[in-house]
C-alpha cells in the first residue's frame, strides 16, 4: 500500500490531469465537453478536500494535538478559498462563459500549486510519520 504522501500526491496529479482536460475543451470552444470535464474535475477536487478534512486532518489533529491550529487549519482555510473559486467557475460555465472559466482557472491553478507544495512537503510527511498503521484505515475510507 502507498504511503499517505505517495497516495495523496498521486491524487494531486490526477486532479491536475483533469484540469488539463477542462482547459483543452474550453480552449477548443466546446461548451458541452467543457461542462462534462469541469464536472469531473470539480468532483475530484471536492472528494480530495472532503477526504482530507473529514479523515486525514482529523487523524492528524488527534495525533499531534493541534486542534484548530497548525498546518491542518491552514489547509482547511485554503480548501475553502479554492471552493469559492470552483463555485465561481461553475457559475461562469452555467452561463456558457468558457473564457471566464479559463481566467478563474489561472487563479485556481496558482492557489492549487502553492497549496499542494505545502501538503506534499509538510502535511503528508507529517501523516507518514505520525499516523502509522492508522493510514491503512484512512486509505480504506477513500472510496466511501
């Protein structure tokens, strides 16, 4: 089984690949395909956030005693910021504005890159070090 760092970093890459599909469809002016691809991307991002907030961060907070402070608090706040951008993008797409989706996508991409760097270099190694066997239980909860 992959470590938390490996598994969750791989999911970051999977979300990045889904975003590339959204960009390609939007750049090509294909509104129905952009909507379909954005739906998959949005769902993947929200699943990733939910898993971290409801499973991983809860376990890390318990293991470290950093309830409401520290790296998981920062990550939760950044997730909320990214959710707001995703919401704005979904609204633009509902109105048929693929250019606005791409423009807001540039903002989202900047936020995601900075966020992922923090998770991959701070939060996930902390999970690898502090969660031990509990990671297998959390990993099993991924698809639920």
